[in-house]
């Protein structure tokens, strides 16, 4: 039997897919009981994957078994309710099922002629996102891998437009001899924004840093005079404290000066979808571009980033591509809005999430994360831990001791316990424990159980 015949048989018999389905169900059922972070044995067992590249074709069933037997235990259980280490999000059942289906479709979402369904759902998602975030009608959406890429898209559009306004076509003339642009960023700017600045050639040494308050919000009075050469970088949701910048006052100043404002809202921009939290995003419609993830707060599968830009012409021009073989159409051609040409149809999962949740479900999901974060802060505070941020959204910053060494020991004990997983950071010069509540699965019981893990870790590390 040839390899081609063998694979045709696997498709026809479908036993391989039934096997994968069974493993997936086993994994889902065990997610709540297993260690959040892999055990030492599970990590050791990864050595079973180390081998010389096989010469002959393998057995598909055996390969799947190996992945489930030794790969599943070595994964991080972020689909459970007690993972708080990074803003990784959970996964809605509808989006997981949608991903299974669309994996069989295996669509390339670059052009309408490659996937009409992908193009149509991207267009629909674009409209729904503008409605949720309250953005201008002319806003265009790019569906990319994550916020890191979405920021690059927004800043590339900003560069193109601000230079063109000065008579400089960046696509043709490039950096050499270009009029200078000013980059203004607050000191708590996310590293992904800094990376985008470097990738686009603005130069890190050219950033004009603006001071923040104790919660990591930019101080408007510290912002220097703006002009039409400025790109101002703001954030919706500080990576540690969860704080939101004062958008309205800064956007008003920027618009009056002809400056461009980009808002990095990887997880925080979704606050606009909750009636009880949307005050946090007041004024965001005054910006020119925004970056946000579906795979964080909205709990779509990885990877699902979104770049939004109210200057469609600049966005398309900055990300332009040409070729005699490229078949653009009168319909939406997704590659016009993204750096990638080949690109999976990730917007289908986003569409499924938005359709399933609806306005009320989006509100319930987002506000529920805030409620669990508030519960975390209240129970830890009652247990003698110091909550060092204002819990305005889903982030909680905890100090376990005035001594950084003790906080570090407690953090390590929590991580080693397997009960929950939280991350470490440095905030206002102090070693802290960072909690990100970002999964729909997280319940009040999960939070209380995790707080108990904090108490056990403190006793183990410090005898308190």
C-alpha cells in the first residue's frame, strides 16, 4: 500500500479521528482534577519524544497514543478554572467545536476566492466588533495571530498616514531621508508595544517616555506638546494592575494636534462589552487604531488577534501586496488588512463566540471575570496579604510580605503545589504575585481553593 493509499484509508475509516476524539474527551474530563502545571514525572516523560527522525512512515494510531499518553500530562491545564499566570484566557465550548469543524475545512483566509465563508464572516465580525467597542463606522478590522501583530498593523498604518501627510510615501521612499516621527509612550507600556516600535524601525532610543501614576495610568499633564508628527501609545488594561489610561482627554488633545493615537487593549478593550465596566473605556473612539485579542478575555481558541483601524486606506496601503497571480475581488479580501498572505480562518471561531454569547453573554462573561478578581482580592486581603492595586478589571497584584525574598518563596510554593498557577512580577519596585482571572470556567469555589493554596504556601515558606 502506498502512503497516499494509506492516508486515503485513514480518511475513509475515520477510526483515527474517533481515537483523537476519545483522547480529547479524556483530557477535558481530567482538566479540573489534574495539577495545573505538569508534574515532575510528566516533564521527565517528554524525553520519550526525543529520537532520530524516522526513516519510514509511522503508524498514525501509535503517534496519537504517544501524544495523549505523554503529551497531555505535560500540558498546562489552562482550560480549567485555576490557571491565573498570564492572561491566556479559557476556551468556550462553541469555539472549540467550531475549531474542530474548521480544521477539517482547512481554509486559507487570504482571498475571497480562496474561502468565501471566511471572507463573509470576517466582514460580519468587523461590524459586530465596531458595535461592541463603540468605534467609528469607517473602522476596518484585521484578523491576525495576536495583539503583538495587531500592534504592528496599527503602527504601520500610523507611520504611512503621518508621513504621507508630510508628502512622503513610505512604501516607495522608505526610512532613508524620511521626516522624523515622534513616539510617545507611557512608562508602563507593554513589551509587545516596545517590540513593535523596534520592528518598525522607529528606534527604542527615540521613544519619549511619559510618567504614570501609582496604578500605571499615564498622567495627561506629563504629556509633552503634541503635533502632527506624533504617535501616542495608550493602553486599556495595564499588564500588572489592569488600569486604564484616561483616553478621552488625551485623544481630544491628539486629534486637535493632528497626532495619531493607538490603544493597546489586548484584554482590557473588552471592558467596553460590559454595561457595568464600559466606563473604563470611555473615550476610546477618539483613537485611530486599537489592538485586542479574542483568545484572552473573550475565550476564543488561540490564535485570535484583532487590529482595528479607522483609517482603512492607510491600513491597506501599509500592508499592501501585489502580484500578477493574486486575484482580488469586489468582496472582502482578508490579506489586504494583514501582514500575512497565508492565514488560517480564525475569524470563524470569533464569529461563533460572538453569535453564541450575544450582547448579554458577552457582558456576563466579562463582568464575571471582574467578580472573581474582586473575590480573590477580598479573600486574600482578609487572610493578611497586601493587595497593591485597585482591582478595576481582572488583574490582582499581591504582595505576600514586605520582604521580596519571602514573596518569591511563597510564589514558588504556590506554583509547585499544582493547586493553581500564578505568575510573578515587579510592581512599584516590589516583588509581587500577579493574578490574571481570564477563564469562563473559574468559579467562586476555584478562587477560594486557590486562596487556600496561598495560605498553605505561606505557612510552608514562612511558617505563618
